[in-house]
C-alpha cells in the first residue's frame, strides 16, 4: 500500500466549561483519504455539538459519519467529484435532517437536541470544495508559505456573541455556505469555534499565522509518524495557557502535502513537534494582539531586506528569498525572547 501524500495530526479536547458542568466533549471530527484513479481525495469533517443540547455530541458524530459516507458514494457511483456543488450540500443537509428526525422520534427527543455546527472540506489533486454551517473555520494555503493562508470560507460576523447556526435548524439550507476552488491546496487547517480566539486575528478577521504556521510546519518532516504527535497536540490544546484563552471544547485538524526543499527539511527537523508544541515561546503567539518584541521586529526587518544567510557556513549556500522568509518567521516564534 502506497503511503499517502498527506501528513495529518488532529485532536479534540474537552473545554473547562464542560468539565465544570459535568458534560462530555461535544466536538466530533473525522477524516478519510480515498484513493481514486485521479489521485487521493482527502475528506475532513468537524462538528461542534451545541452546549445547550443534551444529545448534540451524537448529532455531531452522525454528521461526520454521513458526510464521509456520502462522498465515498459519490466517488463510487460517479467516479468523480463534479457533483460537489451547493445543490449537493443542500441535498445532504436534507438527508441528515431526515436521519436525525427518525433518531429523535425513536428516542423520544426533539431534533434540536442533536444540534451541531458543520465544517467540511473535500480536497483532491487540483481543487477543493468547502461547506460550512455555523462557526469554526477552514483555512488553506496553495504553497505553505508565510502570508499565503486564507479562509476557505470567509467567516460571517456574529450579530450576537455565542450565537450561531446549526444543521438541525429548519432553515439550515439558508445558512449553508459553499466555496469551491481550483487551486491545488497544500496545507489545510480546520477548527471548531473553541480554537477561534487563538487561530484568528480578531482585529482583522484573518488567519493568525504566528500561531498556525509553526503548528503545521513539523508536518514537513521527511520521516513523519502521527500517533504520538496526536497525543502531544491533545496535551497542548489542554494546557493551561490555551484554557486561559478559551473554555470551550476544542478541535484542531492539521494536514499538509507540501513537499519541502532539502534545505527546508534540515530546518524543520531541527526542532521536533513535541518541542514546538510544548515550547512556551510558541504559546506566546496566542496573544495575537500583542506588539512584536524588539527581537521580532529586528528579524522582520531582516526578512524584508533579505540580507541574512540562514544556511550554515559549511554549506556556503544562500536559500532563496521565499524560503528565508518562511524559516525566519518560524525561527522568530520558536526561539526564546
């Protein structure tokens, strides 16, 4: 069996507010890599169960299962993904609600008891589609370079704090957002709203790269194994500094198929993800409204002028300017200030 091009780490952890209420983690997520004649298809689903609904974790779990199953069916029956459009999303929503209605009737519940948000991405060799109902975020990059990350679906501004839409709502179809792209996606980052305070620059409503880029960078490692790293990511999301920023359940999904240059590999392998995740200087980036330190400003200025050789003297080579920019940005985050 051929190894997938995608390198993935992911975790869901319970929020402190849920612990205080004695409820379980209501976030759910799942993914699958489907092999086709035209290459790999990565399917990712995240669902955040409503805290006010006592069966919402089951609704979230069913949403993940049904969506991945339907994509598999599309590929099996049609051999392609041409039908993945807004209409497909609306049909799937109707199907999901039918299944939840039957489940609710069977257990004497209301449909709203299974309320959850919904984020989905289907990524193939030369394009992708994104679906969203409610909060959370989908961020992607065609190159994996600093300043190349953007929202797959532009977040809608909330009229009221903690108010969102759910796929169990009667008018969920009106809340469904859909966005296709014909770009080749190299990096994919998805998260539920518990991660929003640290993954999104709230002032400008853009992806907060000082947090996101160092998190996904270790996936560039040549010899990558995800088992232990998933546990490390879970511990990181459950750390005190993260919980100071958000008390909600948190799900973070990171995937990359970016092929680094040999010179990049040396840099990425110089600090394992375990160290980056547990390094408090990385967590410093959570304060996404803070002013850069003097050392950070000096590094940023150096990057602008492209006058620093970050390769070793023994190699005697200069990296291209784009690689300098990315590596120096990362170094500024994982070095001590």
